[in-house]
């Protein structure tokens, strides 16, 4: 791998180009600190993703548990209803029941099956799932780097993140579904306008774990690095994000630079949400919630860490219809140290950036 010329460690402060030029960060800083988290529900096991059923402030949310393959309905008051164990899920390492997205009465799930990762669609009526339909299969699976995030963009299309499963070369192969961000219709077909006429929207990713859009409709993705730099990327259609040729900022015209990087011990980023002018990113190994204020042009200001080491590994981060955040711990995933009440989902007031 090429040697990187980078001095961006914990914040998007400065970076050096190949010519040694110092590049200033965006002149935007975070506002007041968020309020103390309040438990919504406790006693879960590796809640991986959260998606609200409607835009109403009192909306229930769907929550996936990675290792149990349970799909849960959680009310604002913390009532938990098990909708069922999803068919065909084969939890393995970092794989299992992962992403969830909602469009009307249709529920979309990303999971690890016997031979691959898949995206399926159900219909939800009350607390009953029906009409299972397989939308995408053949996404590479592995003990690590299965991607798994699902989210509908403001364009109405479904986006999915995939990992390269430890097979680094997959990320640069545009005919592979591994190491990509995918964009599709609600029926699983390539969305109109996709850059290559396939499901692939962007490539050169190691393991994207978070997807979020700002108020201007720009797409951001949080991504695991290897041993040096984790990344926050501003994602463009057809963009090549460099893995495995580049980890972090490379200043190579073939690849898109991240807009912020972290050392892997401070982040290992997962869920990502946008609220009140900032991106909010959960950190697994870093065990904190990162707030990244955004400038008007979409560039990142100086990231600020909240709740460091207070709640352990943080994975799921989702904006609520009421403007707060729901944040889920992941201390029962085999890499954390469970605390009393884990795993939990907390409500956090998102301070303005």
C-alpha cells in the first residue's frame, strides 16, 4: 500500500498533500453538548439497526438483533414486541440480521444467509410480517466486513452498504457486489441513473457501516479502516473511494478523499445519522458518539466526542421523527464488556451544530 501523507488523526484538522501543502479544515464547530442519554429499552442483544415506521413523533421503531435474528418493534415508551425471527439468517462473525429500512408498509432487511448476504422485503400489517420477497442475493459474505446498512435516500431509492469480506480486491471490482454502496428500486432493480447501469453506486469501500443524508440531500458514509485511519466520506455517484490502494486520505486523483478521518482506536465507526446541522456517528472500539458539524458546502468541521467510555461500544445511531437520536450499544457482540442493562437503546437530544 502507498505511504499516506496525512496528519489527520482524531479530527478533520489538517492534512498534507503530496506537495506538502497544509489544507485547512472547514470553519465550523459543534454547538452545545447533547443532553444526557435516557434509556428507551434495556436487555437487548446486539441491536444492529433502527428504523422508524413513520414520520410521526410518537412512531414506533423496528430494531434488528444481529445474532438472534429477531426483528423487534419498540415504542417510544420502551415497549418491545417481537415480530419474529427472520427466515434464513445464519449469524456468523460480523454477519447476521443487520440493516432495516421502511417504506410505507414495506419492510426491507439485510442479512447473512448460508452462502451470501441478501436483501429481502416483507409487508408489515399490525405486528405480522408476510409476503417475503428476495430482492438481492449473491452479496459476498465472510466472517468479517459484511456491510449491512440499509436506508432510503431522499430520491426515494434504497441504498445498501456491502463489505469486501476481507478479500480486498473485491472493492475495486465493479462487477462484484462486495465493497460497494448499492442503489436500487423497491423491487431490487438498479435505480435509474446509476453510474454503471448496475446496482453499484460507488466502490472502493472496505466496510461501510453507516449511511446518512444531510438537509441538502448529500450522502455520507462511515467506513472502517484497517489499522490506521477510519473514514467519513461524502459519497458521489460513480466515486472510487480507494480501498485497498488508499486508507485514509491519499490525494490521488483516481480516488475520492474522505472529509474526515480518525485513528482506529478512537472510532471504528458504525451507525450514522444527521440531525440539527451535524452528523452523529457511533464508535465501536472508540466507545463514544462523534458529532461532526457540517458547513453549508457539505464539508466537515472539527469532530467532537461525547460520552467517551460511558456506555461501551456504540453501533446503531438513528434520528427520530421528533429530532432526537436513538443510540444502541453493542456490548454483547463478543468484543465488548456487557454492563448491567446491556444491550440498550438510549434517547439523546441532538445539539445544534
